[in-house]
């Protein structure tokens, strides 16, 4: 069971993830984490993110932002996932656990052509992987956006890894030693998709 509030550091700032429908619990947990940080977060940019199962009023959002601001954080955005991404957020933890022993690295960034990123953990990217960019991970790769570049999950030979994206239109996907090329009929679909290995081939299916 995740904590009511989780704070993750990324290269672009802090990701404040809300995991409870109980606003009083969210508020208390956020204050507790800020107090324990003892000013460590001061000056950091932050984004608050929560599942669409959680309903917050504008006043409640402002109150949570005010807590962060009071401790010296700088607001970036308050993000509610769109309806088609809500199920993906709920299942992220389960997906990452499919590779036993892997931890998750969260990266808040858009990757451009020519950029390569390597992680020795499972990888959650909050952004797009554009054509010409390459992502390599020992574990799973989840892209909270469009995957149009190259993704290599399960590097070098983990066939149990998966690649998941809200918009999965890759130039190439590698899982372990298995490779698949761009899809014949790429296009935006109204649901996330995942790639996995089955019977020695990389298959892409609805997530």
C-alpha cells in the first residue's frame, strides 16, 4: 500500500504524488514530509500529480499548493491525468513489479532526437520520447506520453520486461534480445499499449 503522499526527485524537480482519497490524510502526510525534510526541498520546483480516482476541489488543491509554497517550493503544475491515462497510473506499481527486484527511476523530461538515456532500474518517463531519441533500461520502460523513438527494455537479456506508453508509435522496440520495428499502421489510439515478449516475438497489445 503506497503512502498517502510520495515525493520523488527528478532531474527537473520534485514529483509530489497523491495516493489517497482522504484529503485530511493527504494534508497531514504532506506537512509531515515537509517537516522531516527540514528545508531540504526549499527552492525546488514541484509538480503535484494524482490519480483520477481522487477528487479534489479547487480550494483543496490551493491548500496543498500553499503547504508546498510555505516550505519554499516553487510550483510548476498541478496535473490530473486524462481519463485514458487513469488506469495506467493505477497499474504502474504492478507493472514495475513484473521485473523482480527492480527499483523505479522517475524522469520528468521530453527526449529529443540524438539524446540517449540509460537506467539500471525500471524507468518511468513523464514526457515524450521523440523520433531519434533512445531509452535503455535494465527493467521496464513506461512512458507517460508518446514513445516515437527507440526503447530497449530488459537490457541486455531480460525477456520479462515490458514497454508501456500512452501513445506507442516507436521507431523500434527491443526487449532483451528481441526486436520489433515500427508498426505498419501507426497512429494515436484512445488507450495505452504495451509491448512484451511472447513465444520469442515482441507483440504489442492494448494495456
